[in-house]
């Protein structure tokens, strides 16, 4: 029962509620001990177009594939969650800005090079990722807002 309450039924990843609780704990730890944590927001490119052109099964397959890529390419100490329809969030501990940016480029490359075969067709995956570091006086909403703004800047810059 607890697993279903805390995890997304489609991807098996932690859901928004569980993620927010985890983020609150990370923020407190960062503020108390000076740990360094980055919050990444990821937005899937053109999910609506995939759903419209190929059906919701294709969109679901795309989300499942993306979840596997993300889960398979983070460390045990990190976290990935599905926080909305086509939005994912990651918490990466103890990385400086340079290493976070390299991680983002690596994830984007893995996502874009994934060929998802669905119903005899190959669907291309794409995503925009933005990030922000936990600050000394951060709240969950402030941190999430900054990461969300960075993700939308990334989407605009790449679009």
C-alpha cells in the first residue's frame, strides 16, 4: 500500500508527494551540514505530439523508457522521480556546477540517442533540463521555482 502511495504507477519512480518529502529533508540537511545538492527539472519534448500521432500507449512507452534511462544513470545516493505528466525531477548530491552540467549533457545525449520502437515505428526522445542548487535559506517552493525557470530557459534556448 505504501509503495503505491509513494510511487508513480506507470514508471515505478517515486511520485511528486514522496519527492517533495525527500526534497524537504535534503534541504534541511544541506542547510544544517553544508552539503551540496542540485535539483534538476526535466521536461519531455513533444509528448502531446507523440500522444496525438501514435496514441497514449506510445506516450506511456516513451515515459517508461525515459524513466529507465534516468534511473539507470544516477548514483545510489541520488534520486529521480516523476513529478507530473511529462516532468521528472532529480536530486544529485555532492556535485559542483561543472559536474552537474556534464551530467545534464550526458543525460540529454542518452535520451536523444535512445530509439524507442513502438508499433513498428521508431520514436525519438528529447528533453530539456534545468537545475538549481539548494541555497542557505531555500524553501521547497523557491528551489523548485528556480529549477523550473532554468528548465524553461533551456527549452527556449534549444527550441
